[in-house]
C-alpha cells in the first residue's frame, strides 16, 4: 500500500515503461537477470507481479519498480513542515499525491540525463528510444526492451551512439560515464557523493546531470537540478529578477527547504496547475 495519497504515473516517453490495460509493465535486469514487472492499482493499493528465472531476481525487480513508482516514498513529514508555506502550501493541499518520477536503476537516470542536456524533451525522447531499440536487451517475448546497461554502453564506440542522434561530445561522455560505473569506480548505489565527484571529472558531465542522477535515480530529495530550464525561468519570475535566474540563485531560492529542496522544486512547478 502506498504511503500517503498516491496516483499511478503514466507510461514513459522512452518506450520502456508500457501501459497494458490498467497495468504498467517494465522489463528490468536486477543483477543481470531479466525480470518483467507489472504494477496496477487496486482499490487503495498498488499490486505488483514479477516473472523471472529466480525468486530473488523477481523480488529485486519488484523492489526496483516500487522505487521508480514512488510507492514507498514517505512524504508525510515534508507535507507537515510545508503545508502552510506561501509558495508550495497550496499545491500540497491540492495535489498531495505529487511524487518525483524516478528511474529504477541509477545508471538509467544518469544516461538519460546526458541525453537530455541542452535539447528539447521531444528530441531527447527520440534519442532515448533509438538507444533502447539498438542497445537495450529484449524480453523473451520480444515486445519489451530495457534501457542499455552501463556494461553494454561501456563497450560501444562514440560513433554508434552518435548514430542515434546523440551529439558526439555527449556520446563520448555517456561512454566514459558507463565505463566508470561498469568498472566500479563510480558506485551509484552505495557511495553517492564519491560517485558524483568521479563523474564530474568527465567533460560534459556537469552539476545538472549529476543532480538529475541524484534526484531521479538515487532517491535524493535534497538534490535539485538547479540548472533546469524550468527552474531558472520559475525563480527568475518569482524572485522578480526580470531575467532567468542563475543556478546559484535557484539553489539559494530553494535553500530554506533544506533536505527537501528537490521535492519542493516539483511542488513549486505544480503552482502553474492550480
């Protein structure tokens, strides 16, 4: 049962999370084993079912899907602290089910953040779908594909990724990041800050990319992708700057939310829907 008010998200634009009837279906590879996970709403609960070669793999797949769907994300304390906040209090009251849209594996969040750098969301989604079709492992039935793993991308040549319309510099950055992760030098699961520092040494992997990884792939509610176009526009308007805010100005603006800065960010963006 989800913690607090909850609504199932929609299917993703990259083609890996599919809607089939009332269920969301996804192929995952926890520990390298293929697992197909289904999740669907039932009364006040979300039911999950997984099929894999071993029980351990199926359970791991369910755990990763629960994370991606935010089923166990407890935002009760955040709501309690900021329900009267002048900026986001009204959104908490009107849309208390808002949760981050997260990725089941940290490397997936990192790779997709590199795809999304400095381009519009439609083009990024097209690139992601091409990468999935070309390099993602298929399900046994052939109807689902997973996001390519770090190991799979680490062995690719930059030209192969560029053929999917990824800019050459970003193709090289993705391969270098994949090699760091595949070799264990950047442990995205157990050593967040150390991994961030390693990744930041790669050209074209900047603060926004690492913050997207942290927020969407590692569950870090304290990490706000401050350079995001939506935030620099929002803070520029709310702070009366008459221009787009800088990354540092965005961070200062959301600093009062402390360990919930990233979560406060998506609620602040929700103001436009009230």
